[in-house]
C-alpha cells in the first residue's frame, strides 16, 4: 500500500507565484522523511540558479516530485512533475557516498531541456539528456568546492571513457538504432554533458549562456534538431561552431593523448600526441590546450595552445626554474591523457590543487616503479587536501600490489578518518589475499562503520580473500529477501556441462568463434545472464549478439545492431568445451 506524505511546501519568490510541492509515495518509509528533507530543501536555490544561468524563468506554474517504491528509473520527468526512485531516500551517512542532489538537479533541468524545448526525435536525444546531466555539474559548480566541481566533471567523462574503451564508440547524434532505449547510454548522458562543458570553456561563460538563452527563447514550447542549437550558439557568440559540432557531436570518439614533459637545455618541451584509433574516430581533433608553467617561487605562466594535428610540440622557456607543468588544469577538454615527465615535476604535480592533475601524475609515478615516485604517491594518498585524490590513489596503489601496498592500505583502513577514503582502501584490498587482509576487513565490519557503502565494500573484499571462515562474517549481513531469491534461483537452475553437448548449431553453453568484417577472430561462450562477462568472452543468451547466434551453424552470417551501428560476423567454429 502506498502512503502519500507531504514533506515540504516551498514558496519561491523568484518565480512567484510558482510553488513546489514535494510529494512522497512510499511504502512503509515514513521514517525516511528526515532524510528527504536533507535532499530536497535546496530546490528553490536550484530553480533560481537554472533560471539565472539559462536566462529563462521556470516555465510552469508548479513543480511536484513524487517518490515511489521500486521505480524502474532514477527519475522520469513530466511537465511540472517528476517521478523519482525511492533510492533518493537515503540517510545522511549514505548520502556521503551517493549525492541524491544531482538526481534532483537532473530531473529539474528537464523542465527546461526536454519539456520546454524537446528533441524532435531520439537521434537528437542529447538535447534532452546531455543537457540535464550537464546541469548537474552546473549545480555542483555553484554549490561545492572547486576540487569537487572539477572531479564531478571528470567523473562524468570517466563513465563515458569506460564505455568507449570496453564497448563501443558512436556519434552523439545517432539515427541507427532499433529502439529508442538503445541510445540511452553513456554517450547520450555523460559524453554529451562533457562536450557541453568543453563548449562552455571554449566559448567563455558569458557567451555560452547567451547562446543557451537564445536557444530556449527561440524554440520555447517546440521541438528541435541539433542544428537549431548550433545556429542559436553561433548567432549569440558570433563564432563559427560547425567544425566543433562536427568533431564532437557528429563524430565518434574523443582525443586520446600521450603528453610527454621534457627538458631540453633551458626549455620545457611539451609533446602532445593524439593516439585515438582512426578507424573508430577522426584522425585529429581540434581543441585549445591550456599549459601552466609553475616556477619554483610559485608563479604561474599560462600558455594556450591550439592542438589541430596528431602531433604537436610546444616549447616553453625557463626550464631551470620550473617546478612542474600543469596540462589542462581544471579539466577543460574532454580528453583522456596519459602523462609522462621528469620525476620531480610529477612529484610536485601529485600534490596539485586540481584533483585530475594529481591523479594523472600519481598514475605516471606509480607505473614508473621508482621507489621515490611510489613513496610520493603514498604521501599524497595520506596528506592531499582533496579526498577525491586520496580515494583515487588508493585504487592506483592497490593495482600495483605487493606487500608494501597491502600494508599501506591496511594502515589507511585503520587510521583514515574519512569513511569515503576508507571505502576506497577497502575496495583496493579486494585484490589481495591472506589472513592480515581478512582480519583488517573483519575489524571494519565489526566496528559499526560510518557508512553502509564502507560496510558493503569491506564485505565484498573479505569474500575475495577466500580465507577460511569468511562466510561466517558475511552471511548475517545478507538480506533475507536476497537469500530467498538465491534459493529460488538455485532450485530452478539446471547445471549444464558444455562438454556433454554436441551438434552443429549454436546452443546455450556453446563456444563460438566469429570472424568480424576484417576477418579478425573473436570467441564467445553463450551463458546465462548471471554468468555473463563480455570482457571474459562470456555473453548472455539474451544479449543482442547471443539471440542472433542461437541456432546458427558454421558459415552462417550474423547481423547485430548496436548503438554504434550494424555489425556483421561469420560463424567460423562451434565448440563445446
């Protein structure tokens, strides 16, 4: 049974006589009202900020938020009303790990981008979803510290980078899909938002928002193509942006950079190389790259360089006085960067105020394997002012492995005060084995940890140690409903040994070797949904490729549609191994 609870009624002078009614439809969660208040009381400030930035008043007479149990999405906007997941109702402790304010901001932004102005079809869906995701970062920019704002933008980009690296790349504007839901991926949300941030930095704050205001004013209560946004931005800024839109919106991929910092006599040499695959992206992107030369006395000299070729070399004078060089401070450009340079420059950079620069330097130092560099990374993981840096360095330290890394992570787990950094240490310990690791994780679990996420990470990593008796610690924390679900699955499950199968057709359990359009072989085993792991070559029978393969024989052609387009394969071999 759903219980409707009115949490708050907020009058906002800036859009008078508009009112916001926050309604909650929750089952048995009346006690969560205290948490709800924490997450939603910023709504008037959000509305004021978005209206000010876009130059467009809140478009509707009122705004309702309804929180329901077991909602299939995070949120679903409608004109004047958003339906929200009950996962929004978190305690203050849980909110340390997941900030529901960004979801609230995202759905509110749709009142402008998606409701006031909407895409004409889902190939232009980024005009709705990328904008709403981008406005999350606008809220963070306005209300949080600079390092958090930078890290939030970087987090959006990282989510997209992972999809581009592990799955596929596609243009943001994409018309090749079977169902609209197919394009609701990290390109639509995170890449598009990151491109808007890149455009914002390119145009400058005033010109960018002037263009946005022009766009909303021209197309209010209408539907739009991407070209409508392009034209509004060009008219407002006086800048030709067709090339930018072609590169970043209508072309797949992003700049992947190797940046080498070098000394050459009394000069600093910065070598920038674009390494992205030309078969999946464009040969070279064009963008402005900011370089800060930081001298030993703390003075900074800024140089902005136009990068428009696969390779570019920049020379900065005065290497003898340089303490470090900052590459793209503030994360202004959607680009993945692998950094290298003199160890002392990287050691200075790992303590930089910009968290993205710190982590890039930390990664380079740790991968170098130099003892002094590794110690500099550990020191930054202990003392850096940004907890985002300390969290990220835990992962880097954990990946290297070894006794020293294990000891450091255990020390952090015991001595660190911030539960979010402790969680990062607990996660990193998931790749270690042994009694010492298990004991440290047990200590966290039994000490009533500060956040549920820290507890979850400790339990997960404890299971990974495979030490005797860890199940006695873990099982009491497993939800009874989860146990019932697992038991139900077990009772209905069939154990299939692929070695007992045979035949000339692809069936569940078969291992299939495919040839792609370049005659390159790729091998997959057809498995159940819970066993699927594409990185390990196991795909679900219910995945698009799995469904296409079932029943096929050697020599058959297979076509599968993914967001990046149609892919064709030839079945080369069927095995039962």
